[in-house]
C-alpha cells in the first residue's frame, strides 16, 4: 500500500504539516532541526514514499514542467533542439514534455490546450504558421510562452530565432568565394516567414556577387515525400 504524508506523520508522531514541509524541501527554512529532517527523510525512503505531484502542483501553483511543441520530432534539427532544451530544463530542475504538431495547425491547437490542462509552467513552441489559432489562445492566456525558430513578425510575442537572411547570405557568399558559380537552394515550408528570409538572403548574395539569380535553382522539396 502506498504510504502517505499522514502515515509518515503518525509513525513518527509528528504533524502532517511538519512532514509536508520537510519533504517539500522547506525543513531548514521552517526551523526544524537536522535530526528531525534526517529522521523524516530516512523514514520516507524506507516506506518508498512518492509525492503526489499533481496535488503538489495544485497547492503550489507550479508544476516544474515545461511543454515543448515542435513540428517534426524526427527532424535532425529539432531533435538536437529538444536535446539542448531538455538539458537546460533538467539543470534547472524542470521536466520537459515534448509534443509534435506534425505541421498541422489543428493538432498544434489541441496540444496547446492539453498542455494548459496539465498545468505546465510555460510553453516553448515552433509554430506551424498554417494556423494562428493556438498562438491566439496563448496570447489571451496568462501562461508564459515563447516562439522558437519560427515567428510572426507582426505579433507582439517573445521569440528566439537566428538571422535567417544574413546566415543564408553569408553561406552563399562563402561558396562563391570558394569558386562555386551555380548554387542551388533547397526550400521547404515556403509559407514560413523564416524561409522567405532565407530565400532573400540567397538571392541577395547571388546578385551582390554580380551573378544572375536563377529561379530554376530554387528547388522546392515536399517534406511529406522525404
């Protein structure tokens, strides 16, 4: 049978409040002796006590969890992004819940609602840009959120991105300096603003080098066919 705070309190002849404070890490700040703190923790370990995280999150108003929504979980870039975010979350004692919208605006909207219902402390999202319904919901909410990789230039929201236009410009310029003369650009998700920025950077680098930009070298790749 699962041990509760009440069971531990009865076994040690302490109040439930005392046991609760100690097991939640507030023993020292509440002024309990090291002997009492040790006694409670050791007994809790001996009966394999596990806290009710849901009840605790409702009580404290925080769950120490962060939701992450990415378009494609199998994409190498996003897989690396997930790894980096999770490492930082763990370092700050947070748990990361990873979801994939699969580039579907409706699924993104449903995932946002699910994460909100799970009382996450915040959401990190690489939006599909196909639908703004989920982002509009977050903007009306008090739940903290931040966009990554993709963003809406006309929306007053927090986002973290790279300078896509400059990055693409620098890359193409580097290839030209190395002797390349016919440089193709593979594009996908052309509805995304960040992809349009990459195309602009590509074309500018070509024309700044004195070459004629060739639309035929801008090749669209259907992500679904990969």
